[in-house]
């Protein structure tokens, strides 16, 4: 019996010892795990825990404002409210989104964007669902908050353009940042800012780096349902830089109203400083359409408008300069010593080169003319004849000095260089040598030559003011004292006199629009450029009037002018596509434009530099 008791006691002892060892091992494992988690990995899991409790968000910077020369706001910021969805705060974000759409509608293209962002954005980053919420919409969302977990209403900033259409092609517009803008880099921190916009056109685009500012950073403590409890740390955003332009918004609006119904452009410049006072491309459009995602309907309307409202015709519209190029040919002739102010040439209405006849616009001819008279009457034959003596090289060299063939660089992107043709260019383009007929076409601003309205005006402004101005839209870039242009001032005076006669002397091509207002007069040059080749058969049968032709076959109408005539201060160009004729369409618009400038000059000071 005692032996049995002993054996039983020994077995129990062994079992207890085994159980103790097992528990000891388990305890060691638990203690080891606790040591690993709390000591060795403590910092890591502390950060993970903090992420569950702390929200770190970027904050939107205030975009810089844009002003005209008189301090009028052309682009400003307006407070707005937007709905965002944070995936990690919604058990089923797809259901939340569907519930939201039952309350507030979203465009189909916007819905596609939302679904895409919800797929690739990090779960704790907000995705913009709806911009510019109304008070009623916010109330509706608040009432239905239990069915919308993860939806938050945040204060945002919307770009606003007070003038609507008035300054669109100068100021431009902003639109939402996309993956394409950051080369598909979804880690770019700006993509985490719901509603972040960048400049797409105009000053908004060219000065993006100055206007955009720097985002801030906010660290907040949040509760279980994602509501902010308190702000733990905050680095405020840095606002963008304000920009002042040289344009006068009053003149800008008047210029746009003068072009109503046309595909056209107007530029006004100070010939003493290079300040651009107005730059208008018509038709225009309301830049505010793009601050929220533009609807498909509105986009298609703009895209398919035959008058191309989306194009800045001042910078990228390319046209033959026509008869205003005769100023450059005349200057090249005087510079080369080939002609002088009293050089007489007889116009019979045509010049024959080989088997080709080059006509003057006046079929009966102008008779014998001096240089100033040839400019006044815009005689083609006079310039056919002198161009043969000058040669294309000198003409092209002179044109290049005045701004043809290269961008003017006024502070906007998307400017065309135009085309200043040469023998080398023609060989490369057509595999053919430069011919005499090319020189004759060049002499009247036709043929291969084309230029933007800005280039045309820059050339005339340099002739009118006698200074090598650098045109600009940015007040900070205005030259203090531009140097004189590299041509004899006496030659420029002859060109100016020819332009004065165009408007103020009987027989001048723009005599019908002459005026004298408070001692002010203008000088100018008409230009009518063909958009199609006129056949010999048409000439024999009799040319149709411009009104008889379909709009797309009518000539372009150009008028350039400067004012006042005794001490030039302002220069301007009016370019009307298919306007039918410079003296007929563009010159009357210019006359009204110049009268507006006089009124502004007398009532409130326009820019300094020059005078009456």
C-alpha cells in the first residue's frame, strides 16, 4: 500500500513539473513577445497607433491675385464649400457614394474621375466629390449624415474672374490638377489637396510658379468617426504672389465690344514704354466656365465654334500682313540707299514678269508717285518695282529687326513665330529656289510671309516711337528707357508722314475715318489680304464684291495706327478675319477705339511716356 502511494505521489509530481514547465515556456513566449512589441518595436507601433488617432493633411494656399494697371481685380479668390469622401472613414465607400448621388447629381465625366481617384488615392486622403455646394445642398448632406459615413464638407477656394469674358485671353483660367500634370506621379503631394487648381492659359499659366503659393500642413486629433477633436500642430500655407498687368480693363472691355460679331483681334500699345494696354481676341468666352469642371455641352460649343473662341488670335493667329509690310519694304529701300522720299515711279496698274502679270489693287493705275504718296495710296506697283532693286535679303533683314519671324515674348505662352521666308527656307520646304515672283509677293506682304497681329503691331510701334521697345503685359517688366531703334530717325519720320497722309489727306485709303478731337489726330496704314488666289478668268469676267462672296472667301481686314501724330504715344492694330477690307471694316473700328483712348487719357491718366 505504501509503495502504491509513493508511486502515485511521484507521478503527480512529474505531471505538475511538466505543467509548470509548459506554463513557464508560455510565460516566456508572452514576455518575449511583449518585450519585442513594447521595447524593440515600440516606436513603430506607437506611430501606427498615432496614425489611427492623428490626421495629417495639407492645407490649400491662397492663389495670388491679378490686377490691371489701375488696381482693378481681374482674378480673385472666392470662398466655397466642397464635399469630400475619405475612404477609411466609410465601411463601404461605394455605398456611401451611391447614397450621395441620390441626393446630389454629378456629371458623368466627373463621376468617372471620382471613381478613378477613389481607386488610387490613399485611403486616408480626401477625394473631392462635389464643388461649390449651395446652402440647400449642405443642409441636405447634414440631414442625411448617418447614411453618408466618410463624407465631409470642407471650406475651399474657388478662382473667380469678375469681368467674365473681358480679359480671358490675357488672364487665362485655372482648372483642376490631374495626374498628367505631374507626369503620372500619384505621390505628388499637391494631388492630396482636393480642389487644387493650376493655370492652363494666359497669365494664370505663364506665371503659375509665382501665383500658386506653397501648401501648408495641419496635424489634427480625430475621434472614432473621423471628426476633428483638436489641432495639434499647424504650418500655415504661404499665399501666392500678386501680379499687376499693364492692361487697362476699361479699354479692354471697350475693345471687346467693338469686335462683337467678328472673328478678330485688337492690341493697343504704348510706343514709348512697350506697355500693352489692351489685348483682345474675339469671340471670347467666360473663363469662369473652367473653374469648375466644364460641362461637355459647353466644351463642345466652344470647340466647334467656327470663329475659334479658344484661340488667342493675337498670339497664334497667322495672317499675311498685306500692305502694312510696305512700310518695311520702304524702310529697307531707304536703308540700302536704293530709294529716297522723292523717288518717283509710274504705276500703270500692273507689272509683267515673264508670263505672269502682277496687278495693282487699282486696275487703272495710280500714275507717277513719290514714296510718301505710294504709302498714302497703298500702290502695289510702286513696291513691286523697288523690291526688285532692293532684293529679298535686305527686306527680310529689316523685317527681322522690327519683330517679324520670331516670338515677341510679352509674358504669355503659346506665341507663334510666324514665317519670314528665305531662299534657304524655300529650298528646304519645297526643294525650289527663290524666284523674282516671290520677291514681288513679299513686297506687298503676301506669298509665304505670315505674322501674328502682335508682330505686326510691334513693328509699327517701333516705327512710330522710334524706340526698340520690348512689349510686355507684366508691369514689373516695363523698360525704364528703351534705346532708339537701329534705323535713321529721318527715315522713320518719312514712314510716319506717309501713314499720317493715309488718314488725313484726301485720296488716302483711310481718309473716311479721319478725326480731330481735342488736338489729337491719328496716322495709320490699311491692309487687305487675300485668302484665296484670284484666277485670270475671274479678272476677265469681273471680280465679285466682298459682300457677294461666302464669308470664308472674303479678304482679311487690317488697320494699324498711331496717335497723336506730332509725338506718338499709342499704337494699335485691328485685325478682322474675312472683314472684306482694311479701310472698309478695320479702319472704322480703329477710329472708335482711338477716340476711347483719348477720352481715357483726358479723364484718367493712361500710362506715362510720350505725349501730345
